C-alpha cells in the first residue's frame, strides 16, 4: 500500500492583553489556498498586513485581479491583470524581502490610484480603470510555494477573523 501525505495549514488566533493577533502559517508542500470571504460589504479603501517568508515565486494574497507575489529574485511585487508588474521595495532597496524578517505592507485606493508600500517607505502607484473596487473574497497562498506567515490582515481598517 502507498503512504499518503497530509498537508496542514495552520490558522491560529492568539489573544494578547492589548491586541488580537491573527496568523496564517504556510509550510513546505502546503499547496492548499485559504479562501476568506470578505465580511465587509463596502468598496475597497485599504488593506494591510505583516508577513515573513523564505520563498521565491509565490503568491501571498490575491483579490479581484490584484495579487501580491514574491518574485523570482525574492522581492515583493504588485501584479494587476493587464498591467506591468511593479516591485515594492523595503527601506533597503537592493535587499530581497524573503529573509525571514517581518515586513508590513499596505495598499490604499485613492480615487483611481492604487498605492502600495512596505514599512512606510517609497510608495508605488498604479492607475486602475475604476475608482471602485469591491472585494468578494481573499485568496491566501494560491498556487502556493509560499513558505512563511501572514499576520494581522486588516481590510478597510477592520481586522479579518479566520475561523
């Protein structure tokens, strides 16, 4: 008989005195995406989270036609369908972000301009075809080779709760 391998995605919620910490963890060979429906029925304003990873060529999060990926060189890249991919640099522009350190990334929609940045650094901007973006669901670890964790995902200033 053949042995079967079980993959596990860890979803943990740890309550601290002052804050609630929400973490999604992805392990090697964990190829199951986590789909989280948007509980907030409103147009996209902002999205933020902390993450750390050791991987290349992986998707951290995808929503609508937008995804945040780790590219082949270990940099965070913003991908929007039918647009040019743009890298989002940390404070050390020449340094990849797949070093296992925590990084805070934020996306914000102002009119038709989607802005993105890491740790309050240089923003990148992409013009969208509309100033309205409605998110039905978030996909974490889609087509995954992402090894790492994602913490405190905040959408429109509300923390997402994972069950």
